[in-house]
């Protein structure tokens, strides 16, 4: 090998700069894939990201003093660009991806109305913020979580933004993520700022969770401060810990470690001072609600531990839910507290070598929990990085000697409790008789919807012993719904067949070649008894609709694009006011009747129902019975028909005009009409091919929005519409 000179080592900032360049170049590609033709701003973001990436790559070749800070700022900008792409391409507004954010937003509204969020039902939040039914938190008692279950600061954050009439609190969540990044960059020692901020790009979930309504990001800035000032004599760490605990329950697991830590450093900082500051910070936002209704507040904040939510997650519990290693899920309810207490005991016993445990062990303990969702673990690496890169964190415990008496006592109590919990877990099988050999033997589809409506289970258990169980059907899309037991029959000696049936169309389950379905059995006590192996259908087994009928039902799985229009999205007020109604005649489950009153002033009055339809269908046919002609043109006054939104977010109206003899395509400004001839006051069978809609773009992976709408403008002479939609495919 030929040497070309003395080797010059790269700095940490140069390595981080190369990574930043790769991230920016990838962001440029992400923007390119997000339909810049529909959103021209994405083209500028793409080009800017590529340019910054190339500039950063060139800058990484030289070692500069200011490079570390510049690269850290570049990572913050890259995070903002990723968010901007999603905001532009997906336009988040009123729909939340978790019930937690919906409940927090609604709780802020309830508080401003003068009511206690801990005594109010959160059910209206599901409708107001259009929460997908697949993310509802279901309990083993076949119920939904309908109460505020977080400490008060979790929703007090949003009160100012509700007063400012901010439409979506998603942007507040994104603000928490940005603050967390800036804090990490600020507290990191010189030379490590860029590498510290790089952790936010170690997982795509950090962007997805912030954008997807995961509220854990709200406690992250506080815990970064706790970790950064862990060994400092400053009051920042205890106050920040109290505020983090006042936001959500995850930081509660740091409190026992903090008490042990403060006991060790009591010669520098009084334990009582830190404990009092943390308690006051926790009580400041919560005390008014404790005094308002102590029982409601206590039930709320303890609800996540006591609610009996359906086991789910990526921790140890997946061995059971995947049927890889069936064991009693009840074990985990005892094991995870034992693991946590064992960690506290180890920290107290070997304090000098385990300074990292307060910022890692909460995730380890929750990994053994029956509910071990990814957001329980995702943010602890960021907290740990803050502990490592700050001057008041990592390694400061090395000079501490000797465990004080309070710590030794706490160690003994923690070890004893851990032993008791493990013993309780091992005693569980004495009262636990699991179902064995439970498998899905047969699946039946609903011919009108193409969804699974019934199935048969084979169980290695006498029929008499199976009758007391309840069964829930689970899908890989985080959906779970309880089905009725239609019949239990004896299949053989010591075995039984259980027939399950969906209680209605809303509970029917979608299935595909990629995502199977499972069935979970629950005992009367609420314990999970068994899971079936996942049932994966062959391509021929997936049913499709024999005739495109309309079903007047809100599907439990309405967030999933299905191959046929089954689940309609609508405004509840339209049905309550009678503007839209299901008529009890005509189709399988009825027809939709629209009656819209003419508004006052220069305004529109509208009513609509809509449905996501999976891409791929080129032709659709449906039945319309208009009460009057639609007016297609630059100044329409009445529109009744079908609105179809293509992959570029362009809207096409299919309406009827009785004066026409042949279909016409009209375009006027932003309005695009496909006008077909028909009769007023009679049923008209309308057939539309995508080629009839000039310029219609069917994106290969983007569902088409299909809506039935009725709209009347104040300029219209008639006082009200009287129109009906008769469904798809077959004559009513």
C-alpha cells in the first residue's frame, strides 16, 4: 500500500455532516414521490433538499470549528422539511390518528365550557375529530375507553390553541418534536451536537409518530431536561420531572430511580428539596382537578393500568398474540412490575455502575407489559442521548461511595416486592385453564360487501366448557371487534366447534392476501385465554361483491380502503336534522334520501356522504333519482349526483340534465362536470367509465374518494331539494 501522507482523522461533526447530506438527498426524493404535479411546492422542496445535500456533502470534506453547530441546525431543518412534505401531500386537518390526541383536544374544549374533563365522556371526540375506528382502545369487556386517562397537563397544553381556534393540534405535536430537537442540540457539549441530534433520524417513527397524533412527544422535552441536569445541583431536573409526570404516566417510572439518586447525592442537594419541587411541579396543573373531583381524577390517571385494555404490542406479549409461544397473558401483569422493581433494586445496590438505568429501564419493564406499544419505548433513546452528551449526566456517579440507610431499606423492599410478584405470576396456572388447539377452520364472506361475516373455530375442549368464553376478531390493522357466538357444537371427544358471526355489517372484517385475521378468546374474568394462528386466505378465497349494493352502515373498519363502497363517512348532523336519511325501501338495506333547504344570503347548503374506494376499478354504475335538474356551469345553483376525487385531488361531478340527449363533459374553472341525460323524478341508471372523465388520474396506490352530494345555492329558485341515491349496480 502506498502512503500519500499523514492520516488526518475525521471529526464527529464531519461524519454527521455526511449523514445529513444523505438525509437531505433522500428528502429530495421523498418530495418527488409525493405528487409534485398536484402540489408544486413539493418540487421546490425537492430541489432545495438536493441542493442542500450536495452543499453539505462538500462541506463535510473540510474540518471547521463551526461545522458541528451548522450540521445540528441542518438536522433540525431536515426534520422540518420531512414534516412539510407530509403536511403538503396529506393535508392533515381534523382527523387524528389516535384517540389520545382526540381526547386531549376535546378535554381542552370541555374545560373551556366549565366542565370537568375527568367526569365528561370522551365519546363525542371520536366523531368530532374523525378518529379511525381501527385505533379505538377496546377493553376485554367488549367496551371502549371513553374517559380522559392522562394527567391534566396532557390537555392543558392545548387550551391556548383552542382559544386561538387552531383547527388541528397535530401542529402542536410537531412543535413538541421541534422543541425536543432544539433542546438536545443546545444541551450537547461542543463537538457532539450534530451526533446528538442525529438520533432523531435513527427511526422513521419519530416523524411518523409526531405526524400521526402520538402524544408521548409532549413529555419528551421535559425528560430531556431531566436527563441533561440529572447530576446537577440545579432545580431544573426535579421540576422538569414533575412536569413530565404531570403530562403522561411514562415518566412516573423514573421517580423511584430519582429518589434513590437524590439519596446518594444528599450531601450536595437535600433529598427533601428535590422531592418537594418535583411534587409541586406535578400538583400545579393537577391540583385543581384533584380538588374538583378526587375520585374521577384518580380513576382517570390510573385507568391505563386498570382499564383491562386488550393486550397488544411489540413486546413479549407478541409471543402470545402471534401464537409463537402460547402462555398465560396474566403472567405479564405480574412480571412487568417485578422487572421494574428488580431494576430499581439493582440501581440502588450498584449505583456507581448503573447510572444509565433511569433512562433505559422504564422501556425494559414496559417491554414485559401486556400492552407494550411502540410509543412506550421509542423516545427513551433520545432521553438517553441527552444524558450522555450533557456535562451533568453520564459518569458523574463514579465518585459516590456507600449506600445510605434509606437506599438499603428501599432496596430490601423492592427486592421483596419483586419476589412476591414473580411468585404470584407462577401461581397463575393453578387457576388458569387455557383453550388448546384453537384454530380458524372455515371463513364465510358477505356476498353484498365482500367482507368476512362469519367463521368457524375448532377447539380442543369439551363444548360445555367453551360456552362461557367471549371471542374477538383481530386484524393486523390494529382493529379488534367482538363477535356473537351463534352456536357451539361437539366435534368429537374433548373437542368442539364454535360458530362466530358478526353482529352486523359494521363489525364485518376486511381481509387481504397480505393481512390475515385472528381470533382471541377471553374468559369471564377478562383474561386472554388463547389466540388462533393467523388465517391467511388464498387469492381465490377472497370474495368480491356479486352486485354493488349500498349498505347504510358505518363500518368498524372504516379507516381501511375496501374494495367496494360499504362504509360511508358522513356528518352526524345531516342525519340528525333529516337532511340525509336512509329510506326503508328499494335496495338491500335502503336508499339514501337527500332534502336540503335553500340557504339565505350568498351561500351554499350541502349534504354528502363519502367513501374511500380502493384503486383499480375503471367503471362504476349507480342509481340517481333527482327531484330537479342540476345546473352545470361557471355559476351552478343546484348539484345532485356523484363527486369523484382522483389521485391529484381534482373533483369531478357526475350529474343529470333532462334536456340532454347525449352525455357531455364540461370544464369551467375548477369545476369539472360529466353531465348525462335522464328523467326527473325517476330512477336513472348512470354508468361512468374513467375515460369519460377527461384528465381523470387513477393513482395506483391512492384510494379514490367517492361521494354522493346534494347542494343548493341561495340563487336557486326552489326552496329545497328532494333527491335520492339508490346504490350501485342493481336497480332498486
